[in-house]
């Protein structure tokens, strides 16, 4: 019996649906999914099994024009994830089409795509008519020599099986890279921090877009099988602290409850979650914060 295993990098503009597709492929929630752009900071990997093939998904941050150090580190992480992968899948939103951002990604692919299989996945196909989809596919294939093109809805699951089956056949022969029951290579501390950050992002909407980060400071296993998890929410300004806490602490309580429930469901056991909010004005310029997020601080230079 021949086994295959390899890495698949999902790249695209922010909000193209990369995290949703990872979760759909893996069948479990390992990658943060919100309506806000640029929420995936670290290269989170999900592991999917298709027949005798193990597919390791590298869910990269969205590719956009970077302005700050954190932005530059995220973009560098995305391109290095693509450059290290066996197969690259470019995700394009059907209703947005060939944007300036997609055009820039195609130019980047011309550099790193050589000698590597690159597929196109047009996502959110339920938002446009069939003729528009075919025209967009033709235009994109004219701009770059994709190996295969797929029409999918990551959210609804349409076309995802066909993409996964194709990927499984394209990965190199070899032993599996992870134990069968392992769905993500991120340590649980980071997954837990991502879950809390997702709840904060959803709750606060426009108020604090990218001015906060969450770290799991302590993880203590208890004799009864439960775990105590202590996390710190770092904000950039004093005024932000009040927003995160909310009136009479209501916001942080709601966030903590939602994050705890999701973590309990994910782990299948009881979790005691404690959140603290701290002001750290220059957290976006601290190397330690970057390594916590799986990013390279030096990549933010420039």
C-alpha cells in the first residue's frame, strides 16, 4: 500500500476564505475564522486524510500591501509558507475577481511557483452567475499557467471534495508526517490563544481591529482531568483596556465564556479559563510577541 504525504499552502488576499477552507478540509476547527481581514497571523497547519494520503495544510496570512512591521512579517510568513509547500492553491473570491491584490499575488507566484504545482480555487461561487465564473477562470488561467482550476464554496462545501482528492494524488509518495489522530501541529497554548482572539475580534468589530494580541501564559493540568488556562490580552493603549473589559467587565466575561466553551468542545474536557488585560504600548515591536505568533520578527524589517 503506497502512502503519500506533503504540504499544501493556501494563499490569497485577506478574507478569501483560506481558514474556512482549511477547516472544511480538515473537518475540525483549527484555523481562526472571522469576517475580519488579516486574522490569521501564524502559519496554522491542519492535517487532512484522503485515502492513503496525509495532506498538511499551511494556512497562511492573507497577502496584502504591508505598511507596519507586523504586516511585513505576516506577508513574509505567507510567501515562505508557499515556497516551502509541495503544492500551492491560490484562492480567489468569485465576486471580487482579478483585483489589483490578486494581480500582485500572480506576480509573486511567477517567482516561487517554478517547479511547483499551483492550482486555482475560485471560492464563494454561489455569489456569481456561471458565465461570470467561466470568464474569470479563463482570465486567471491566461495570467498564470495553473495546473488545475476548481470552483468551490468553502463555506458550503461545494467542490471541496474534488479539490482534496486532486491534492491527495499530487503529493509525493512517502510516510505520513503526523500521527493519524493529530489535526494541527500548533501547540494547544497557541490554539487556545487564537480562539480567545477570535472571540475578541468578533465581539469588538471595528473598535480594536489589530491593536490586540492574546498569549497563553500558563497551562496547568489538574488531577480531575480538567485544565486551568491563564491568558493575557495585550492592548496597545490604556483606552483600549476599557473597551476590552467593557461596562462592568461584561465584554471580557462574554469573551471568556465563549472561548472557554469552544476550547472545552475542542478538547472534550473541562477548562477553567482566566483572562487578564494588560497595556503594552509597543507589543507590535517586540520580538517575543512575534515568536508567540509563529512569525519571524526580522521579517518585519523594511
